[in-house]
C-alpha cells in the first residue's frame, strides 16, 4: 500500500503536477471529486477548539500548522464540523463547568467572527441549510461527561447552548461512567449515569460512546432510547486498542441504528504502530501525562509536542510509518461488518497523530476517491461522508420531541 | 382608609347581589373601576424583578397551581394581568468563581424547565418584539435577569453564554461587591467600576443586555452611565427622597438615568418604600437577627423558603405592632415622585415579589390592577399608565437591542 504513495510522489516529482493530474485523472478521480464537493462532508470530532485560545491561531486564515482552518476546510470539502469541547478528565465540578463554558463561547465567537463562512447549527436540517448556502456547518460536541459537574441541569444548559453530542467520558472515569483507559470504578454506568443518558435523549443530545469502557458502552446502549454514535473510534479487529470498538460492539451499535465515525489517529488504526508506541511511551494516557508536565494547560503545545515526538521517533525508526490508507481499511471493515448505513468520519484532527498522506483536512477527497475505487456506490459514499450522521441526528431529534411531548 | 375601603367593598358586594353580573363587572368587589380593568388587561404589564426562581428548587412549589404562600404563580399572574416577568437568577454574592457559575446555570435551567413545563401559559422570550408577540398569543412572556455580576466569575465568555441562554439584563452587583464593581451595601473597593467592570458594561452593550443599576453604589452608577452606549435601568429600586435607603435612587440619579433614556422600576419592598419602616428596622437591629433566626428555623438552607418566610415573619412583627404597617399605596407615592422628577417615560414596575417584604394590599401578583386603578384616579392618562405598566421597559429593551446590533455590525 505504501508503494502507491511512493509512486504518487514520484509522479509529482518527475512529471510535474499537470502530468500527474492527467495520469490519475481517470473517470473515477473526476467522479469522486464531483461527488465529494457536492455532498455534505461531516466530521464529528475536531479538537480545533483548543487552538481558539492560542494567539497565533486564526481559523479564517491558512495556518502553517495543525489540521483545520476555513481555507483548508474549503479545499478539503469539509462542510460540517463538530468542534470538540474538552478539558482534562481530572478537572471536575464547577471548575470543569466554567472551562467548558469558555470553550463553548470560543466556538460561538469564532463562528460569529466568520459568519460569512460558517453557520452555527443545532439540527440536521440546519446543517443541510448551511450546506445549501455554501457555508460550513459548525456544531458542538462535549468530549467528556466530567464537564457537567455531576449536574443534569448543567447538561441541559449545554444542550440549550447548542451541544449536540456528549462523549460520556474522556481518558479518566467520570463520577458516573467508566472510561476504556482507566480502572473500572462503576461497573459501566451508575444509576446517575443512566439518568444522564435519558436526559440526553430528552434533550436531543447524541450519546457518544467513544472513550467509554465496553461495559459503559453496553449500558448506554441498553438505556438510550435513541441511536448512539462513536464520534471518533476505529475497529479493534484491525488494531487492538481499547479506544477502538470490537466487531460485536460495532454490530450492537448498528443494530440500534447508530454509527461509528472512524478515527484517523495512527495508534488506533495500525497495530504495528500501536504496539511500538505502547513500548515507547507506555500508552496514550502516559504519553499525554508526560507532555502535560511541559505544557501545563496549553493544549496547543501538547499537540505540537506529541507530533514532534512521533515524527522524531518515526524518523529514528522507533515507530513504523502508517499510511492514510489504513483509514480506508477501517471504514471498509466496518462497512463489511454492518453495512454502509453505520459508518462515518471522526478524524480527531488537531487532537491526534495523523497518518502519512492525511496531513490535514485538505486530503479528505482522497477518502472519497479510494472508496469509490473500491466500488462503493455514490449513495453509500454520501452516507459515509455525512448522511449517516445526519440520519442519527434526526432520529435523536425525533426521540427528543416524543419524550418532551409525553411529559 | 383601610376601613373605608372594606365598607366600600361590602357596599359594592351588596349592589352586585342586587343588580347582577353586569354591574359586578363595572365595579368589582376589589374596587377596581371598569376603565382601569379594561386598560390594565389590554396593556402589556411587565415586572422586571421576581425572585420566584428560588422557589423552583422547592419540591412543594408548583408554578402552575395557585399557591397559598408567596406572590407569584401562573393563576395569580393571570389574575393580575401580567404580560411579562423577569425571573431573577440569584445566588448570594459571597459565592464567586466557578461555583457561582455552576449555580447560576442551575437556575437558568430551572427557568427553562418551568417554561417548558408550562408552555401553554409561558413562553421564553429575549426581545421587546418577543414580549409583544407573546402578548398577542395570550401567553405570559418569561424573561431572565441575572441579579449580580459575581455570577460571571470575572469571565466575559460566561457573560456571553448567559446572554445566549436568555439573560436580558444583569444587575452589576448584589448586596456585596463584585470583583469589579462596588455595591451600595458594601464598603467601596473599586471606586465604582474597575477597568474590567467597564469592559463588562461594553460587552453587555454589544450583547444587547440591559445594564441594571439596582444594588450598585452611587459611584458605580455614575461610571455605568458614562460607559454605557445604551440606556440602562434600575430593575427594582425606589426613590431615596421618600425613603433614604442606599438601595434607592436620589432625585439626581433618577434624572441622570432618565436623561440617558433609562427607567427606574419601582420596588414594592416595605423597607425601601417607607422611611418609617426603615427607621423602625434600624432602631431594632435585634429584630432583624431574630427574624433571620426564625426563618432559618423554618427553612434551613432552602433559599426559596427563606424568601417567602422572611416576608411572613416580618409581617408577624407588623401585626404585633412592633414594626409599622405599610400600605400598598406607598408604591403609588414612589411612582408619582419619580414621574414628577424624571417624566412619564422613565418609570416602571420591578416588584421584587418572592424576594422582599410586601406592603399590605400588594401581597401577590393578583393585586396589580390596583396600581392601574390608583394611577387613573390620580389623573394619569391611559397612555401614561401604559407606559408605566410596560411600554417604557419595552422601549428601553428595543433601544438596547438596537445598540447591540449596531455595535456588532461595526465590529
């Protein structure tokens, strides 16, 4: 697979850009491009929010670093994005609530600032409307239940501020749900945790089971009246990482109408990389902790350090190369397992190590083309690129309406 | 005066029995003239300050049912012709930082949930136009005011999100100083507004939130008037010329507020209405402590209960003859004084229901038509009464919204 990439580069070097275009500019490339740039391309997980607090970052301009900004989203055809609200899972209570509000505010302020390019959206219908107007739909997901400060009322206010999904945990357990990367404390969801899920259903906030322990996942699946999402997880069958989902989990998620949004993080999509990375850093949580010592609360710094470290280790041969095509493998695995109705994209841009060839959002059209070459129909592609997630959003909205009416 | 009122009512009741419903409607038992009733129930009546929010946390309280205690619920609001109510978000000013934010959010939620629960009668609105629209639909417009800048935890991002959750005004301080503004009832720390405090006012202007100068120190008030690009209001304050409380406004302050296009919303709290009451309270600080103790005994930490029982226990002191009895007509005195000082366009209603000690005859929202009746009897024109009942507040809201749009467009 890597050879394909090498030959592509050779093509660019030897014959120049134009020739390269012609050489690959077959019917499929054209069709893929046309499809990609005419449909809703939705990414359910981007950590760009953290960058809003950095003076050097301007989402309206092309940035030399990171993965996301408006010019590059335009170039990559990404027209719907979930900005992630995230703080360290060990910050809890009122402090977590205020920090989360600060981040929600930062998203709103950035959307207001660039209202010519972005529209804040709360519903699937609004996403479609933004697309029709040529705007990028901006949505909000809260990455970690610790941010509600153990208070259903705060959750509801997050909903009213436009939060459309909440990941039940981050790396650490909440007071009411176990994480996949921490020692179980609650045997999945506590009773309060179940109440949180029900309230999310009532508010039309999608329940996100990325990051949670397997038991929490099954508990959430049982309690939720609406389909769930995994906003940024890949397939454990291809890369045995706790952050990924087993085939059984993906099947159960799909049976309930949900969708797995494939994460591009190298250690979640490539087994060899994951193994080497674990040996090198002691796992993702230990690695983040190490960087935290240097960066403190500066998450932009954390990302930079993480990228520097992995680049250096890769150059030194301590970590293997990972091609962007692993993403395609994960999408394809999930589709083969549960069908094209239950798979989507959750890059983890600006919050993870991107595989080679997926250096930023501008590379997104490659995914469409690669899947088309695999024989995916236009209809299936539209679903994977965004249609599936919009369907789940609509189902969550319907459940919310029903629950409120029944009250 | 009270006796003659009762005998008049009895007489009228007798007439009603003998002459039937038509006459009963013309002059009802409560002494409200048909003209006043018609005017009152066709006007948009706005109350800019009600502490009922605290009661939402009391499991025994149902906003949809007629309650024996307190001043506000939907049946009594309807009876009193309420068109719009500002539910106050309030926590004690000694609670600051993230804890204050979380608690404030809980109260926003409580208001939103109550509006959702009673959506046949209430609708959450955020604009003057929204209030008019609600009035057309026969619903009571529910709005939100944040009573105390300490709840933003010195964080403009938090202020902005309060605005998106529907907060339409913020009182810059409560009884204690905010980290960036002095209160009228605390020792001055900031000489009015700090630099950050001025930023808060500017951001409120941009957000189209009304800056509320009730509770703030005189210097804070003067600073606000200088900084604010939009009219400001006092959501629940009275006239210091009649009752010399720091929470009330001097004639000069009322004039300056009016010159900027603002409104003083008259508060019904007996301690702000009546100098006599205030003097008696000051003469016996031990009663204040005894009342607080008794309230604590009845309510524990339950804030909603404390506010209601505070009013009840205080009334027990009045009935015993310890504290003077204050009549509701004092409210008219304050309205009239403010109108004489600042003109008809700058006075409104900010009861402080469910958060203060109500005068006799204004125990709850249902008594509100009395104000319309009294003002008409005083010779106020119907147009003037409408202004006081709500139109002045609507004008300020619309103007604050306009300034907000303008500032956003200029950015």
